[in-house]
């Protein structure tokens, strides 16, 4: 089992638009094979969206990556992302216990 944490820096004033834009992506991803959890949390003070994901295996996560890369949902999200903010690495953790 894997836990994934991915952060997105949102343009100031675009948080509500961002949350609306990611709704379809989140709902679709929850139906992908191997997806145990797929949620987005926000820190409005820092204009930050945080994806908290749990996947059954690395293989399921890899398939999700392929699906995500081809997803039309990303086009809806792109205008909300702050291009001047630093890009945070995606964190992937194996369940240890």
C-alpha cells in the first residue's frame, strides 16, 4: 500500500475556481482500480491544494499516472495553478506497519 502527497500552489484569488475544477478529476480517480483514497485538502492562507492519495500498489499508482497525463481535467485545473510558485515534489510512502 502506498500513500501519496502532492501539493499544488494555487494562484491568489483562484481557490474556489480550483476546487470546482478538480471536482470531476477527484470523482473520476476514486473509481480507478486500486484507488483506496483520493482527497484534496486546502490551506487557503497559503493558496495550497494538497492531494492525499492511497493506492493498493505501485502498479496501480503507475496506471493512475498514465490516466492523469491523458486527462482532460488537467486543462480545467491549469489556469488555477500559480506558475511562479516553486514546484513541490510528489511524496510517495510505503506502508511500514
